C-alpha cells in the first residue's frame, strides 16, 4: 500500500504515513469518526446549573433574623428597664423581661445557626458557601454566652 500524499510505501495497518505524517486510508477510517464525535460533543451546549441560595444559607438567614429581632427587642426592653430603674418603677420586672427576651432569641439563634452549618456540611457546599452559616452559628453561641452572663449577673445582684 502506498501513501496517497507522498507516494511512500506504508504498512497495510499503518494509521499515519512515516514519510509525510498524514493519515492513511486506515487512519481516516479509525480516527475521523472519533474526532467527529468529539467535535459534536464539544459543540453541544452544556446544561447550566442554577446558582441559588443553598439550604444552609437559607437557614443561616433565619438565624440572622432571630438574632436581629432578639437584639432589637432586647434593646427596647433593656432601655425601658433602664428608664424604670432611674424612675424606680417596675425595675425588677423589666430586668426579668430583658432576660426572657434575650434567652428565647439566643436559643433560637444558636439552634438555627448550628442547623444551618450542619445542613451546609451535609449538602457539601463549597467553603465559600459555608462561611455565612458558620458565622451565624458563632454569633448564636456568642449571643447565648451573653445571655448566660446576664443571668449570672442578675442572680448575683439579688
């Protein structure tokens, strides 16, 4: 068998001509279909994965909401407690109210923060997507420690 491009004699099973380096008739039968299939596959549009909020991020947003509402209510109650303490009216009831609000929302914040971090780990989110749930878990723990300190201080004052 001879190469159709350079005329050099080649083996009957040769895929490439040793003289000019071009595909032989056997090479065209073997390699061209594979190359065409690769080209078709490459030309097909790839399915785009929608990037949205992960479940862990959604739960972390809930933790943030609990934290924000708790801090706002805590500020309102503690401000009224300070005003009551200055005037001498209902000071103890206002302090207990502050502790109750702080306790309820700190527990919710810790719980949703921990759950959001666990969910983001279960979903195998990227490290970048785990930062917010991790932050909310740590803020929740800090908020709960703050609540415990407030309870200890209140008990020591009694």
